[in-house]
């Protein structure tokens, strides 16, 4: 479908002293003509992608904090069951489970990255630092009993051993429990040409069609779906054991919509690939022109996605002065592949640039809101999703 060649680790922000030791892995995705699953061909070992010091902290965005508070409220109200025990896979810094903990509901976060797991514990979130699968599921069930609700938000698409994970859900979930998962939605990626969602951590690019094909052999069916605006367009899938609940109207409606999207057709992905190259060329050409005009251009948000954009589009450090990012662990480091310095937002505010390329385009509304002064002084944000253009108001 699309081959990005050798790419650095998307979240592998480098210390300047580590420059010579940067590793690259092949990055390419294929689409299954039978089940519409879109997935990476090569998988980087999880121990490399999710080290003890994982760079991404969920709680860096107010918008995500609100999103997870709403999800927690919904789970507490509708899905916690008669003997509540809520388990979250990839619970990161406790952004969701902190609300479940505050409500006094039995819960457990399963989070392999030690640094963010420690932050969750500090918020009162019961957390175990392991990679979830059948073995961990058995241990949890033995210690706590069955889970009434299991959640995996932006997690499932990261897990190479996905059948072991689903078997783990089967082991741990109570007979009438639900498994709620949300991930970037293939329909949005194709429609918005958001090719930067493709990087080493995202092994799967789900749709309802591929989710149903994936879960059915494990005895689960999708009973509800709900589009979410987060992460550039995500889909929430609510699963139950087959026969326990009937699929709702939204599932039927999305099934119908996906049948018109041609998700199994090679032509769909050939068209996507062509649009990716058009976007990349337009972005690079614009950055070269802005440099020639003597404008100062910086990056905003050292996202994982930005690694794909920078490296695949051939955007070099001479075109982007620095990338501003709120995450302390990324500051002082260099972006993977392009080696652009990451600086704290204070640097951005101290001497506003002319233009800022919005690598965190999925947080555009929050960023525009926060950076009113930059815009008032004539600064421009540059986006490339769904196409290359300047934005001056929330999208
Ligand atoms: O799936 C994944 C999602 C959930 O999160 C992971 N594979 C890794 C990560 O992807 P990402 O890095 O592309 O996520 P974000 O949320 O787009 O990253 C935003 C980045 O921008 C963070 O490093 C924080 C930064 N930021 C900022 O500097 N100022 C964000 C906001 C909102 C800001 O105002």
C-alpha cells in the first residue's frame, strides 16, 4: 500500500550525545483485501518503542483530559456492572482511571511504561506495570475476580500480539461485561490524508469492518460505535460477548457507510498514496519558499506523528528552527531523523516566529485558543491535514 522506507523511532527523541546511535526500521503498511485490516509489515519490538521512560504523557492536553473524564463518567454510569471492576489497558499516567478511583470504584491500570505508571500511582490509580496478555489476565483474575468493564483507549492499535490480548480480554471479562476500545479511525485517515498517523507504534489502522473480522473468531461482537474527534478522528467500539447484546443502530449504519468506502480495494490505497506525496511535496515546497522569503518557521508540538511528516516529506533542520513542546522529557532533545531541537513553549513565547507548522494539528482548537497572542501579532499556523494551508481560527 505505502512504503516509507527506513524510519527512525517515532518517539525516539534523542539526546544530542546519542546522535550517532540512532537506529532505523522499515516502515510500510498493507491492506487486507479480505477483511480490510490495514497494518504494518514490520514490527519494532515493544521494548524499544515503550521503554521505561516513555516520552508520551496523556495528560499534556486539556482536550484529552476532558475526553477521558467524559469516558470515565460514561463507564461509571453505564458499564461498571453489578460487581464493578474496571480494568484499563495502557492506562498511561492515569488520565482516565483517576476519575474511576475518585468515584471509589475498584479498578486496575495495566501500563508497561514505568515512568507514566508511577505518575498514575501518585494520582491514586492502582497500576501494574506489565504488557497485557493471557498470562497477565489470568493473574489479575485470580487476584481481583472478573472485570465488569475493560477499556483500551489508543492502545489496541499498538499491540503486535493482538490475538493474545483479545484472548486476555476473554479470560478477564465477566460474561456480561463490555470491552471498550478507541483508536484512530481508518476512514478519517483516508479521508483527511492524515498519513502521519502511520508510524512504528501504530501497527493497526482499524475500521468497523476489520474490527468485526478480528473479534468474531474470539467470540466477541461490536454492539456500539461512536465517532470521537480526538487524535484527528477516532472510533470508539463497544464489544460484548457474541449473543450477550445485539448490535445497535449505529453499528448497522457504520457497516453500511464502510461498504461504500471501498476499504478492501487496492485502488483506495493507491489514491491515498498519491495524495500523501502531493501533500508532502506541497509542504516541503512551501517551507523552502518561506525560508527564501526570510521568514522564521518553527514547529509546534513534537508529536509522534511529526516524525513521519518530517522524515517522509524530507523536511530538514534548516527549514524548521525548533519544535516547541510542553513535555519536559522531550525538551532539550532532538527530533528523530530530522534532528530539530525541541524547546519549551517559553522559547516560542519569548520571540514569536513568523510561522509555526502545527505538528499537533489534532489539538488545533486548543492550540489556537492558547496562542492568541502569537496570532494577534501576525503569526500564522501552518497545517497539512487535510491539506497544506495556513489556519488562523479553530478548525
Ligand atoms: O497513539 C498515540 C497517541 C495517543 O499519542 C501514541 N502512539 C503517541 C501519541 O501520539 P502523538 O505524540 O502524535 O500525540 P499528540 O497528542 O498529538 O501529541 C501532542 C504533543 O504536542 C505532545 O508532545 C504535547 C505537545 N503539545 C504542546 O506542546 N502544546 C500539545 C498541546 C495541546 C499544546 O498546546
